[in-house]
């Protein structure tokens, strides 16, 4: 009797222990799959994920052109993330074929991104830029700016890509995919201060200064334009445009030595931009001067 009772007691304890272990195992497996799902969303769903940030409307639902249910379902299909480019292009064309959404910014941007992956770079650039310009509301779309950054990054226009990523992050500060893309590019460009975090800049004031400088240049007041450019240098956020404008003005004012130094600084930022090397040649009298403002 005693031995039987002891055996039953031990068996009950073993069964209870086994049940507890099963519960812990199930919880661990559930947590594991939740982590996998989170990693998948961060890796592949960042472009069009819905954000909790009040600044960023859900992707595909920009305030000027919210997509209805049918088009929104097409937009949210993950063809790009799974490299199903032909299917993604087909969905984009179906949305854009509706006259009401023929210039839907985020759809144009995603179409451009897919075309870029298919090697159609010029058409991709056109689509993405059309997406940015589609409407004033889409200019506040983190998707459009993120895609623009990705396309510029693939074209090795790193400074332009970085600016686009920063704008996208300003519009959707909780988007981990944008933050990761920006951080990786900052490390690649050795922008360690930017990677660690920097001060807030007045982007509108910066653009106003550059616009005023363009007016001075177009009116032929080159010396005043250079003077004002140097005077307001610390307020200009777009350092590439600042240096390109400075180099162009120095060349126009026949200060080729200072202009060459400026172009070497640009080369150190982006050594894969062949135009900067051509400008150095022109500083040394080996070619004709290239005008950035004219090219844009």
C-alpha cells in the first residue's frame, strides 16, 4: 500500500512537471515566432508599414488621394519585398490605370522602385520623381521619400539618398526600416556625427538662402552671390549643393585654385561622381565648365 501510494504520488508529480514544461515550451515557441514575425516585418515590411506616428498617414492613404478598398488591397501586396517584380508592376499598373489615381504618388514611387530593380533606371527615376511631385500631400509621404532615397542610393548618389532618408524619417520617426537604411549609409559615408545624432536644422531657412543665392547668380551678381553664400554657410543644410554652388561661382570668378579645392572636397564625399573629376580637369584648363544649376 505504501509503495503503491508513493508510486502514484511520484507519477502525479512527474505528470505535473511534464505539463509545466509543456506550457513553458509552448510559451517559448510562441515568443520565438513573434520575434521571427517582428524581424520579418522590420526587414521586408518597412517600406509600407503602418506607423503609429501621428505625422505619417498609413501607406497608400495620403490625405489627398486615399485609395479605396480594391486599390489599397493591390497596393499592400508584398510583391516587391518577395522580388516578384512582374507581379508588382502589374498591380501598380492596375492602380494607375484608374483615371482617378493615375498620379497617385506612392504607387508611382513603388512602380519606380520595381523598375529600378528590373534595370530600367531612367524610367524608374522618372516614376519616383513624378511620385514626389504628384501632389502636395504626397510630398509628406514617407514612402515616396524612402523610395527616392533607395533609388538614389542604387545610383551611388549617396548624399541625395541620405537627404531623402532623413526627410522620410522626419515624416515617420518610428519607421525602423528607414532608420536602418539611414544608419547604414551614414556609416558607409563615415558620417559618424550624423549616425550618433546631431542638432536640429532649419531646412526651410536653408532652402530660402539657396533660392536667394540662385537669384543673385541669375542676375549676374556673382561676387555678391559668393559673399552671401559664405556668410550663410553655417545655415545651409545641403552641404553638397553648397559646395557645388561655391565651386561654380569660384570658376566663374576665375579663382580656379579655390574651385579645385572645393571639387576635391566633393570627391572625398562621393568619389564615384565622375562630374567632379571633370570639374577638376576644367579648373586646370583641360575642358569646358559644367554648370550644375543649368543641368538641373
